[in-house]
């Protein structure tokens, strides 16, 4: 028997009330970002906590993040990683990178962050060539320009260890992926990305209708 529960606004508030714990540095970052025009680019507290749970469940110590914005997911990751853990993060904006790193510094976790500014395609290609990098990461989070997802995924999979987890955000794109009238580059790129992963036998796959759609891929 299939039972479907509609998540109403009241239920969303209830879920947040009983399950979400947001440390003060993250709350401060979120409140500051809420005043920006680009605030919708920031992940929700629920999604941030989900990432934190995934990090702990996988025992991640070395992680990779593509797309930083003001740093909510980056800070959540750095706060979650154990001592000696490290997150390598890529973003093309010097301003966003400076903001994100500033929040990490104030939270006392900047020593866990390696933030690289520039085109993520070039940054990831360089990482692949670094000694010991390929197969050395436990966790990868993709949340950048959608046209670049396929390239980021391929590099991320190379950098990920067998059994490691890759998470891609925005794979439902507010439902536009099933709207045939939506033919912009980002939407078409996400459709191609989703179709590619469905046929990729290098991973075990699960897509969740959570936030704006999350795909979880475990490297075989």
C-alpha cells in the first residue's frame, strides 16, 4: 500500500522544531545572507543538518565542495568534521569566498578549510593531478552552476574513494526538469545530468525530493 503525506507549511515548521539544531555561527550567517538579493542560493537549515548527518554517518574526514556562496554548507561541514578533518572548497567569486572564510574564522574552524577561488573546472582538474588526491576524498557536495555539473561530477568521482558519497543539489530545479517548455541552459543541463547518473554503473544512486532535489551517489 502506498501512502503519500503532503508536507504542509505547518508540518515543515514542526519538522524544523523537533529535528533541526542550528549552532549560533550558522544562524548568524543565515540571517546575514537573508538580506542579500541572492539569498535563495543558500541551502536551508534542514538541508545543512542533513549534510551534517551524512558526514557523520559516513565518517568523512576529507571532503570536497563545489560552489560555496556565503558559506552555509561550508561552515556546516567544517563544524561537523572531526579534528584533523579538512574540506576543500571551490568558488569562482572572491567576494563570496572572503565572506565564507570570514564566517569560518569567527567560528574557529578556518583551519579545516582549504578554499580555492577560480573556475572549478580548472581547480578540480588540478586537484586530480595532485599526489594522493585521486581516491582520497570521502564526501563530495555539488552546488554550483548547473551547466558544469557533468564535469564537476566526473572530477568528483575520480577524487572520491570507493564507498565515498557524492551529493548533488538542485536536481529537481523547482520542478522545471519535467516542464518541457523550460529549455534554458541550466534546466537542460540538469536533465542531461540526471539521465547520465541513471545509467552510470560506477555508482549506487538515490534521488530524494528533499529541498530542491538531492541526488546521492555512492561510488562502487
